[in-house]
């Protein structure tokens, strides 16, 4: 993926120098059973400083996407107004022009609210594939961009064998929240139960939506952003995983899967092959793992500098779907 020209080069050089000078220190800190609070706070501030240019870039791109959904809406049935309600035109003609309330007017401004959950894979495969550094950099970029944008409510959780809520929707994200994430994400869970995680996440989103006042409730869009190496997702069986993904879509939760594919890893996720068994006695067919990937909306990230452009493209599709549903 190409690096965006605005601010990307400076951020790329800075991050490269950081990796060369401090990689051993980072590995030493993250190998502890749990980061001390002071060390975690210092590390989070360092991530913020190093990714600030990328966060600003992502924030501005998302601002351009969000603005159209924040405009005042046209509503109502009026005899005069700004725009014709095309659904009323045919009944108007059929009624011999008596049903003349066919105009729309701008009513009170309607700013859509968003609830966005960032989920980071806390399994040991993230260490095996050298993805934890990229995961923390990505989290820093995304969280800071959403905080700058004041997009709505943001939560953070980790998953593996069990899901852990690291930051709830109702709390404002701050530096202590970031330090807590670094301290609690230890990447020691041995399995990735993605279906169980999605099922728990759906309940969390539904509960969060119910806590919003009724008038705003209908204007709330929900997004689950998963940051993971994408390995071993079918541990619970393909059928259950696919059903969980579909259940999230049915609950109006849009899921984007950010696949971390570290270029320093020996095997790329694009190189993984899986056998597909058709029936007893038949030889299995060999398919690419990504051909059977259960999440329809995903991006493959190899370089954090490409994150603003890559993620904003994916979110643009989401916001366009939301806007289309409103009309």
C-alpha cells in the first residue's frame, strides 16, 4: 500500500527511527507479566507522540466523510417548502391535486451519533507473528483520531479465549485509558474464540444502545473495528463463526476487520492455504485462507503509515451505507 503524501513521509521516518532505537526497550516492557502503571503511561504518551501526524490525517479524512451526515434533514408534509417529496407526487396527481402537502422543509438539525468499539486480538499468535507493535500503533492512530473528531462514544476491548472490556462507551477516553490498554493487553491467550467474542459484543452493543435516550437512539450507528492478525478464526467451526458475523449484521452492527500482516513475518496471511473437505473418500481441495475469510469487510495492513488512507476508505463505505439507509 502506498503512503499518503501529506504527513506520511515524516511519520514514516519518525516511526522507523523509533523502531530502530527503541524496539528492544519495547519488547522488554511488553514481556513483563503486566506493565507497571508508570511504564504503561510513558509508553502510551510515546505512541501518541509518534502517531500524532497520522491521527490528524485520519481525523481530517473522517471529518470530510462525516460532514454530509450531520446536515439538517428535510422532513414533514407541507404545502410549501424547499424540496418536493417525490413519494407524494403521484397521490397528489391522483387526488385531482387536492392532497397538496407534497413539500419537505428543513426541521431541527440532526447530527448522527456513533458508537465505535475497537477490539484488539489478545492471543499469543500476535506475538508469534510480530503483530503486537503494529496493533498498538494502529490503536493509537484510531483512538486519537476519533477523540479529535468527537465522533461519539468509543469503547475498547480485547479478545482471545475470553473478552475483556478495557474502556466502556460511557467514559471519556484519556491518557489513563490508553495506559490501561497497554497494561492489560499481554497477548498470552492461547486461543481465538471469535464467534464467542462476536456474540458477547452484540449483547454489549444492544445494551449500550438502550442506554441512549429514545430520540437519539434511532440516530445511533454502531461500528465494531477488529484489529487482529486474522489467524485461526475457525477454531469454533466455520458455521458458528459465519452465523455470528451474520448476527452482527442483523443487529445493524457494521464490522470492519483490520488484518495486521507484518512484512517481517515469514509467512504472509495471503500465503496461507486451507484444505476444504467435500465428502468422505474425496481428496480435499486446497484454497486460499482469505478466500474463506468470514468477514466481508476487511483491510490488510502492513504499514501503520497506510492506516489513515486504508481505514478511511473502509469507513467511507460504511457511512455511505448509513446515509443511503436514511434516505
